[in-house]
C-alpha cells in the first residue's frame, strides 16, 4: 500500500500541478492532478488561497482558473530546503 | 574583572549571533511552509537568544551596579531562567509536537500545551528564585538536551533514508550530546567542585561551539538547497532549456 502523503507534500503537488499547467489550471484538472478527495481538495485549496499561495481568476461567469502567486512560486523554490530542514533536525 | 566581563561579553555575542541567524532563517521557512516543527525549533532559539541577552544584563548589574535594588536583580534573574528553560522546552517540543498532535490537534489543545510550557517554565524559575539557586535551571536544561538527544538518535537510527547518516543529522546528534556533556560538567563543577573556576570557561567554549554547529547546519541546508535561477525547473521554458544545455556542453 502506498504511503500516505504528508501535508507539505500534498501542497507541493497542488502548486506543482498549477505550475506545470502554465500557471492557469481549471479546478477539475487540479483535483485530478492532486489525487485528493473532493472534500480534502476543497480544504487544501481554501487553505492555500487563505495563505496567499494561489489565487482564483474568473474568466467567464462560470469558468475559473487557479494560478500561483509570488508566495506560491517561492514555496516551490524553497520546498527542498524546507524538507531538508525537517529531515535533518527531525522536526 | 575586566577580563571576566570581556569573556562573558564575547560568549553572549557568539551565542546571540548564532540564535539570531537560526531564528531568522527558520522564520523565513516557517512563513512559507507553516510547519509547526520549524516554528517551535526557531522559537527555541529566540528564547535562548533573549535569555543570553538578559543573562549579560544580569552579570553587568552584578559586576558594576552595586547599588541596584535586589528586587530588580531577582526579576532580571527570573527572566533569564524563564527564557532559558523555555528554550529547552521548545527544543523538545519541536521534536514531539507531531506525536502530541496525533492525539489531538485542535486549536485549543495546542494553545493549552504551549501555555503549559510557559507556566511550567515560570513555576520552575520561581522555585529556583525562592530557594536562591540555579540548580533547577541546570537540571531542566540537562533533561531537555538529554531527551532531545535520545529523540534525535531515534530519528537518525530509524530513518528510512539511507543517505540520512551522511547529512547534518549526524552532526546535530553529536552537537546535542556535546551540549549535554558540557552542561553536566558545568553543573558538577558549579555545585560540587568549587575549586575549578576554569571549568566554566571550557563550558563556554563547548556551548558556543554547539550553537555554532547548529547555525552551520541551518545555513548549510538553506544555501545548499537554495534556489538557482539557471537550474530551477519552475522557470524553465524550452528556449531557456536549449540555452542552458548549450552552455553546459560548452563548459
């Protein structure tokens, strides 16, 4: 059985998916890429929006896209550093 | 007297500098990750840094301000003990928070645990002040360092990652053991063997080396995995990739 992903890993996967999709991704595509249940996905996306990692852009009345903010990019750049610190110090 | 003050000043400056560097970098990473372990680890060094500043103030007060009110002196001493004890508690908490959160991670439970640490540190410092000693401070620091050492050893030993033993984790484990031995020697020298004042000087070297090693570990992680504009995959497009490839081949 596959190991359960850590919270940080899930966040990385979501942000990475947005980045890989040219920084504009539909919610359905992001849900598919993140490999989460719809309920968990909603919680994560709300958290990421609240903390300023991603933003929602309305294209039409019923079409919306997610894109990374500067903070989201910064997270992806420093992800390895964060993981190394947690691993090396056993945090 | 001037020599003793110079040693104390130098010791405090080294420790405070290390604490500032560690706290600054961990704060930056916490603001991005919101990882509680990083937060508590950084806070431990904030408390230690502040504790050492207050300690220097206390020493200056003892050495140079003869007419200082004894109540003010006691309050400074209380603040110093409280901050150092809290530093030890937060270091241990940064290693066990995950286990405690598995039991209950509600906002109130987490707040209650943090508040308990503050109250316990304050209570221990008050007891020390009441019996006019620093014995409890030493015992708490020894407990914190010993327990942190055991947890780190356990993490180091059971880590799935084989390369773990080649990373900073090994050096961190050695640093914690060295800090424990340093504190133990200082405790024995201070309370049981009064005729060796130089032991305190050796302990200062030991302790400042431990802080320096931890600072080195944090800096090594921050700079060895730092963002590289040329290599970062997130800013790549095909045009850049071709350019980069050509440059690498030429080099």
